[in-house]
């Protein structure tokens, strides 16, 4: 267990620590970062977590050897690069970077700090994260996606007439857009609201897209969680299809119960887009079921770990370890292991949904008992934060929930 430190204190601590192999730099340091840290530490990979805030749960984990603040890349890219390079110098050897939100991925990809090996394809990742390029690729490949208009190419009036209100506005680059718009999806009910969002985006030089409001079938989402090896590798992709059974808030929130399912079409569509982009590394391809069309449509591909990254790990596909081994020239096959669980639960959000009456109780009695006993895998379940062998993150979560402090992202 570590404490979240200032940059200077973190640099000093790393200078004093002996690393017998390249450590992983994981940014940011909340639920996703915790999942990555635990997946790597289980195979003796040292983990250092970085963030702009100390409110995340990951620094409190036994899986983390050090944690601290670096310059937030959306505030100052050059300073971020300098911070990372100073940390690498203190460590005294190369590191492997894992970005857990888009801005950290883009920062590692675009600033290219010296001494940093990336756990993902830095050349291809930005194009996959950019929704203008993603939907253009899906259109060319015949992968279904919502009707979408880039407002850099189409006049807003033309887009509004084609879609009809209400529809949604999305930034092409999610996290940059969130910093300006406050969210990555803005529903607009009329022309006045649409113009206001477009004006805010343009004034901040943020590219946005107008997209139909999909008639989403709640509980029928599909995502391909995968690690795709480099083109010159003989290894096969590691992949698991997940179904977000429950989100919180119910319809458009983040996942809190996800199950492993079989879906060959989702696998084929997702891998076709990833392959066409020539991307290698970890990714999550997100699809929702469009009730009007009667098929799943592609919404997004995240070229990074995500909130339920612990599910493929528990299902025998340790995606963070595969990416690490590839980056250091190791054995990617180490990432294949026994299946321990096929259901992932984030208890904080799931219990909140149950308490509010909006969420169905999809856990069985056996699963509840196993979770309460601290042995969720006995009932085919893995949990996001709660772990009796690693209690620090739960303590940190309780402190932020009831201490009036908030983390800047739900993931």
C-alpha cells in the first residue's frame, strides 16, 4: 500500500526504490487503474500510479508500490512530458505506460517521453479514439453505427434537418470535449440548445459530431474486451465479449454488473475495425442494441483499459499482462490463465441502484453470500474494488463517499 504523494516526494521515493524489472506507470489511479495494478502485481510487475488528484482508490492498494501527482496533460502537455521523464530518470530504467483514460493515452502517444515503452500502439491509438475517424472506418467496413454527421464537414442546419430533434452531440475526442462541455454526450432537444453546444465547442476549438439518439435496449450492450498483438507476432488476440447487464444510472451510466457472453458477430465487427486501423494493444469496442434497427451498433472503441478490466482477467485473459509482456519482449502467453469468474460487479454503484429502486437485483443468493464472505469467485463473481486481501481501496472509497470529496471521473 502506498500514499498519494506530491511530485517531488514521488520522485524521491522512486529514486530510493530498487526495481528488478521495468515498472508499469498507470495513469490515472482510480477503479480502472486499480484493476490494471492488481492484474500486473499478481505476476510480480511493480506498479506506479500517476494522477492529477489523490482521491482515486488505486494508490491505497497493496498492488501499488508508489503513487503521486504529475501535471495533468490537458493542462500542459509539455510539463506532463517533463514530469514523466524525471520519474523515469529517478527509476533508473525504462518503464511501461498504461493510460486508463483517453487524455492519458493521447498524452503518452503524442508527447513520447524518453524511456517510456507504451503498452499500446501509439501511432494508431489517436485515430481509433477520434470518433470522426472511427465512424468513417466503420462505414467503409460495413460495421453498423448510429447515423452521424461531423460538424466540421456538414453544416449544423443540414445535420439538424437530417436527424430531427432530439439527438445528441459528441466531441470527436472524448476527454477534451468533456473538459469543455462537462460530459461526452449532450442531448439537445431543440435548435437553440444545439446552437449553444456548437458555439461552446467552436469557441474552444473542439470538433463535435451530431448523432441520432439511438433507441437503446437497456441491458443488451455488448463490448469486445481484447488484446491484439502486433502484426509481426504469431500470437492470437486475447478476447472476451462482455454484456453490461446493469448500468448506474440505469440507462446511460457506467457499468456496474457485466457478464461474459458469447457473440461471434460482435467479435468479428470489433476486430475488423481494430485490424483495419492496424492498432495493437488493449481495447474495448462498445456496442449498444438499437431496438429500431434490430442490431447492435458501434458507439466507441477505447484503446486503453476501462472500468471492468478485471472481468477479462478473471475470465482467464489477463489483458494488462499481455500488453506488458509484449512491451518488454516477454511471453504474451503468460496472460492466458484459468477462468475464475464470468461476472464482474462494482458494488458501490450496484447497491446505489438497488437502494434507489431503479436497478434489478441480478445477483443470485449464492453470489451475495459469496461476496459477503469475501470469496466472490466461489460463485463465479469478481468485484471491482472490494477485496478482503486488499482492503485499502475500499477504505479510500468510503472516505471519498462520505467525506465530501469527489474524484473527477467515475472510472
